[in-house]
C-alpha cells in the first residue's frame, strides 16, 4: 500500500473533509484523499482561506479540521488559521508537504537545500501544541495518533505533521507500526476546593457567574444551564459564550469587558463574588488595569490550563481551580449549597433595573434616514436570522456591535476567531461552516475593509453554492481604527479611509465578477423592507450595508479606566450611586 493511501485511511477515521491547496510536495496525498470514498478534498483559493475554513469546520461539526498545504509558501499561508485555532483552543491538524529527505538541511548551517525548504517546526512552535517531521515509515501511526490526541487532550489546539515527498510516495510495510498510547488525565478531587467555594457562595449576596468559550469547548453548556436554573444565580457571557444563552433571560446580566454593554459592566463591578468558568482574562475582558476589574468581589477561577493562572492580565484571584469544567460543576452540584435566596432575588432585580436604565439603542439609532445605523442593524438582524443557523461576525467594529446589540433569541451557533481576530475571517470560515453542516443557513458579517483580505474565497463559495448571506458593513474605511486614532492621535488619520490614503473596491461589482448575487441596503427604512427577503433567497448573496462613516462603537472603555466608566461618560454622581446600591 502506498503511504499516501495509508494516511488517507487514517484521516477518514477522524473526518470526512480535508481543506487545502495544491502543490508539488503534496500531490500524492491529495490524490489519495481525492480517491478515498469517505473523504472529500476542498481546494480553497489560498492556503490561508483553507486554514480558516478548517478552523470553522470544527466549530460547527465537532470534528477535527484538517488542512493540507505544500512546503514553503503553502505553510506560511496557513499560519493565520493556525493562530486562530491556537488562541481559541480549536483542535486542528495541519499536514505540510516537504522536500525529499535528502534535500532537508537538518543541522547543517546553510539557509536552504531543497526547493521551498524551511524549518517548519521551529516556525510553528509558538502557535501549535505539537509538531513532528516524519522521517521513517514506522513513525506514521504513532505520530498521527499522538498529534490528534494532543490536539484534543487538555486545553485543545492545533498540531502539525510534516511529510517529505518521498515518504508520501513510498510503499507502506503494514507490519511496521508503533502505536501511541492514549492516556486521559483525571482531576484529583482535592484540587477542586469545593469547601472553599461553598463557603464563598454562602457568604455572597451578589454572586455572578462569568462564562466563556470554554463551556462550549468542554461540552458543558447543558450542565451549566442546569446549575443556573437550580440555583438562580445571575450570569454574564464573554464573546465566546454569548450565543449559548437567551439574551432576554432575567438571569442574563449581558456582555462585559472593554466594548460591551454598560449594564453588564455595572453588574460585574457591583458583584461581591464572581465564579469564572471557561474564560480567559485578556485585555478585551479585563481592560487596561486588572486591579480595577470587579475590585470589591471575591473571585474563583476554574480553568483546564494551569498556565492561565500565571497571566499578567489576571486580576486578583482568591481561589484557583485547575480542572475540567464538568468535574468541577458536577462535584459542586453534588453538595448542598447554602445561598442567600432573598439577597440573590434582589440582586437579580437590580440587574434587570440596570438593563432598563441603560438600553443599547436610543432614539438616534432608530431615526437615521440617510444610512443604516449599525446598532439598529444588528438588533433587527436578531429577529430576521434563521433558527438553527450559523452566524459568523468578523473582526473589528462589526464584532463589537454584534456583542453589544445582537439579541440571542434563537438557536444560532455564533462564533469568530475571538482572540486572534484577523480581518476577513468570516468569509473563509463560511466555507468551513458549510461543510460542517450543509443544512444550516450561514450569516457572515464582514467590514468593507476586511473583504479584500480573503475576497478570493467568493469563488469557493460560488463553486460549492454555499448558502451564505454576506452582510458587508460598508462605512467607507476602518472605523474602529479611526476611533482609536481620534482617541490617541487627535484625529490624525492615516490609511483608514479615502482621504487618508486607503481605497476600497465596489463590493457589488466584486460579487458580480465572481457570479455571486448582490444588493444594497441604503438606510434603516430600506433595511426593514429587504431583511426578510434576503433569507428567502437560496444560495450565496452579498448585501452591501451602507453604514454612516461617522458611526462609532459606543459605549466603550478608554484604556486604563475601570469597566464601569465607559465613554461617553456618565455623571460621577450617577456612577457612584449605582455602584453603592
């Protein structure tokens, strides 16, 4: 049996889709995948697009995303997707072609021997959990099983296997196999610190659960919801978990962080106990100064990755628990939890009062007759979007507007590359989402400045008739960068719009050139007319949404300020009164 055929058989046990690009060092493996009855090879327009598609494929299907690329330029192109998977803890397998073994420089002090040769393992080390160069046939089973096990075990992430050309086209001696022993780590009950947690819960009058993408990745959404329902403890969600809970739930305190809802941040700052589950304390959550993050509360952090306890962005944590989320929640739920029921009821009422006092939309959002107001757009999209569908915002302002204004009222699987956040992610990710579940309608949100980053994947979308509605937020430039330049540079703009040197193409003309239908939404009134019709259209559709170029993210935290002090600012007396209640 040819080695490439053997590897195709290994892949077919883990997935049905392989994304990638052609190249001389991977032709044998691609040929084997193409001939395999249980595998489909999906060629993207670029390796970057394929890597982002593979990342999205797991987020929809739950199966490992596999990307195949040629040596040299191919490997470099899929670093973007690899970084997305690494920082968002997405299991993915990258298979890289390489020159024949005799053309590898190994330890020789020379820049390159083989054509397109490079030291891949050193290059990907910061953004992979594991990488391997296979030089012997008896390594194949061991390395593939090891890599995939590492990708899924503990805190998940991407892995890479490099395959020289002559390895791929060799004959496989079936008897020569070395298997990797898969060992699952178990949490020691002593590490769960349940007694300490129970004591803090008993003492708390204003407890708040902070929930992140880790609950999705650990498949613990169900047991978390049971816990919330049983004990009626309010909660708030990071970007990565917002879609898992109904926005109108009385216990849902909203979004929190640097660019979130004002009421969500007030709730966080008022809490006396926060139980943080599956959440990473990055700058977008903590703000500029970790000491100002919920300063009056006791804090419990549950994380599968003990390295997160060492983060310099970490606020003061009273109890650190290194555990699988399921192990912790099940152990906690098995105990009798004494709560201040009346205090928590009053706390819940207080949170809902904050929601009423600080709505996301105001009259100015509704009354825009010249353009589409972004907050109005995302609010109305909440009602138009299909149930049991996939929703992929992109990066920059459109992601923040989603987090602030979109109401999660239906079963809509929502994701993006939250922590790496490359511009153009959603366009390529739509391809992976489609192959992850072809029955779902996909909604892609992308800024006009992000379209050129992966515009070539419109061809892939057209080729496979991907059922995606692509809403381009057209505000004639990079609005979030402009907002940052206004804050820090006294509105000295550079490279953010036409007047400062950046020229962006006509989105509808681009769509036409790829054979994709398009339309324009001019203003709020026009939005109301067309939104329903958009989802009655089958196949790919690009919608150019004309947003006021002066629209900004508001409210928002200025760097270094506490989360409750959002711009535009409130009177100091108002802030103090809310915090003291």
